[in-house]
């Protein structure tokens, strides 16, 4: 196996980390855009620490990753880079495949351990010695902790968000703009969307103020004394999320503050050459029936929303329900009895009779449930199979929906569509056919290797099935998703990376977006849309597209639907904002659309 050779910017990052450690700083966070080899930076840093006796022979190093498949990939990277020359490498196993005493023996003899936080915590804290996979004494031996995608230490936002004025000031600071209105106009004109929509997207992304510590990480970090400002353990955090300033600030504060935490980013000419650079293109799928179904769903959601806003006003005394809080409010209204009780109490205060209160609460509940169902239904319509959407429609019992003319038309349209597909003995949607055409053209005719990302596991399996079907060209492909074990995921990804014959990897978005570098892929396909800036930033970097070797990412979506008219433009706008906000981030260009 060839030894990986670091680039100049990776050695520059190593030197910066070592310099901070020499200055007495024990916690260093390295920011590097996705696909530029941040893991190799950690490995060559460890090599330096061992060779220069920063670590004693009995000291151990723990690699912590949030995703179980990544521990295998980190292990392979470490092995390829020659880290095994400095001590045994050990992947903490899942399940009960190995007896606990054998795992303890292997761990005791190993210098480098690879684990997820939950797996590591469960291995140390067990109900009995017979099931304890790691001795607690190992906590004292671990002197260096490498945390891959360290921003995952922080979970979702919570609590009070920034006011609109605070959010605007924060955005202006991040993107270095003085005239906010002109900035919105520029973005709106560039991506042909109203400035008001740009503003809503920005406020949704940057209004969160507070973040919680991830419940999976916190116990392990406490065990390892990482959160103790007096501890001597060295922590090296790695992340590709260079734009997530709010999380970055909170993370530094949680780890001890700026006096105890250093943030570094590589520098050098070759760093600029190898920055991620990608061309974004859209493939529009024409299907008038899908467009009509999507329009009916939008009409129903708008109708439901008027009632939901009344429920929100009764619950909060606030007449304005923010657009980014609709789903949250609906979910909480249905799940939390105390919230519904609060609404009932306010209705009573207004002198409403009990019978009217019962009818009002039933209407609020039914409409809220309908809104959630419509949200799920739209996802199935646009990013799942025709059969999945048909089953969804037939399963709906919600009276708000079943009594409406729009839903009856949805039922009639999708039933007729299913009948036609069954007569043709084909369950392919127009989006499926378009994807098959482009994959055959790019993979078979042009010899490209392709990464296809979809939202749902069953869609990953469906896409894989239709691509390998000889009737559709029989493109050699493998698939990977979250229901596979870590070993299975690693095996499938390795097949794609190592085999010239396998042209396509079909993957679930959430599984592939972090930590899985696929420089072998020439092209990426999104079967639908990705809406989060952080997730889009992460996944775009997976194919290792650089300034010197630019690649293309296609988004395939239905024309004249919310998916095409809003989501694709929103993604493109956010990537532009990413570039405006971080000169060290992705380089993005918009390519011509494809048919």
C-alpha cells in the first residue's frame, strides 16, 4: 500500500499546530474546506509528536468520529499514511462479535484507537466486567484526542434566537457588506428570486444564537477531561465547516476560551491551487402531472396555514408565525399536551362555550396533522418513487385532506398514473428516466465515475436497482446507506474507490456528506435538493474538486415545482454567500442547465 505524501499546505498546518502546542496551548482546531485532507494533517502531526517525544511510549491516541463508518475510513487513512510504524492501530468493534476480554487485550496493546463517542463510552462504562470492553485505566493513558468534524460536538440551536436587527448586523459582519438592501437586491437579481426570499433564507440560517453540547459527545469529553481547562490532554479538532461562525465561537468558548484554544487554517500557494472548486448545473425534468400535484399540495398547505396561524396566536398571543417556525410549532402543538391545554385555557378566557372549544381544538389538531402530512407527501412526490407517493396518498385518513377537492384531485391523478405505469410494466418516473439517460451518457459513454446522493434509504435502493437493470443499460454500481453496518458501508465505498469497473456509487445524503472523501468521483448528482448551507458545503467537497481540476455537481429536479423554483436557487444562492463570507472556502461557478 503506497504511503500518502502530504502537500505543502498540510505540512504548514502541522507546523502551526505543533507551534501552538509548544506555546502551551493544548486545544487546536484546524479549519480546512471539505476534500482537502484534514485527516492527513492530524496524522502527520501525530507522527511529529511521536518522533519528537511529545508522547511517551505508553501514551495512547484516540480518534473520535460521529459516524461509525468513518472510523474505518480514518483507520485506512492512518494505515496508508504509515501511522502503524509508530504503534498498533485498533478499531473499537461494534456489537458482540468479539468477547470483551479480547477487545480489552487488543486495546491495551494498541497505541491508536478509533471509535465513535457512544461506542467508546459504552466500552468504558459497562454493567459488568464481562461486558466491559475497555479498562477505565485507559482514560489516563490517552494523551491526544483527535475529533473529526469537531463542530458535531455541538448539536442544534436552542433557546431565544437573534432579533431581526441583530441577525442583519451579524450577516453584514460575516459577509462584509455595508448596504444590506443592495446586497439582497444583488443576490436576488443573480439567482432570479425575490430579495425578500433571499432575506428570509439568510435570517433562517443565521438567527440561531445558542447551541447545546451534543449528548453523544459530552460524556466522553468529560471522561477524557477534554472540557477541563487544567487537563494536559491534547485535543486536535478537525472541521470542514469554515462558514459556521456561530458554532465556531461557541465551541471555542466551551473548550476553554480563546486563551486556551487556538484556531488555525493552512496557508501557501498550493493551498490556493487545491481549494475546492466546483461547477453547479441543473437538470430540469418536465412532467406536467408532477407539477400539477405539487401545485395542489401547495394550495392545501396554504389553506391549512391560515388555521395554524390562528392556533399559534391562541397559543402565544403573537399574530405573526415566522415561516421557519411553522413545522416546529405544528410538531409541538401535536406532541405537547401542555401547549394544547394553554390554548384551551385562553379560549375559555374569551368566553367560548365548551362545545365550541372542542370543535376549535379538533380543527386545530386536524389541520396541524394535515400540514405535517403534506410536508411528508411533497418529499415523497419529489424525492421518492411514484409508488411511494401513491401509497402515501392511499394511506391518508386526515379529514381536512380527504374532504378537500384538491386532495381528491391528487388521489385521482396519482391513481391514474399508477394504472398507466402498471400497464406498461414500468415503475420509472420521468426523473428516473432522466437520471438513467445522464448516467449512461456520462458513465458508460464518457467513462466518468459518478456519486449520486438521495435523501431516503429506499430511494437509494431504488436508484441502484434501476441503474444496474440491464433493461436500463446495466451500469455497474454499488450503494451505501445508514441501515448498513459500519463494515458494510466501508466495503461498498471501498469497491467504488478501488474498482475501475464500478462507475456509480448511490448514497444517502446524510451518510456521505461528512468524512467520506471520494476523489475518484468525477461528477456528483443530487436527486433533489439540499437546503442547509453546512450540509451542502460538506457534500460538495466529497468529490475533491479543485481549482486545478474542477468538477461538476448536477441537481436533478422537477420543473415548475417548489423543488426547482426555490430549492435549487436557494442552494446556489447560499453557495455564493459562502464564497462571499469565506475567502478560504469553496470556489463556485454556475454552469449552463442540462436537459
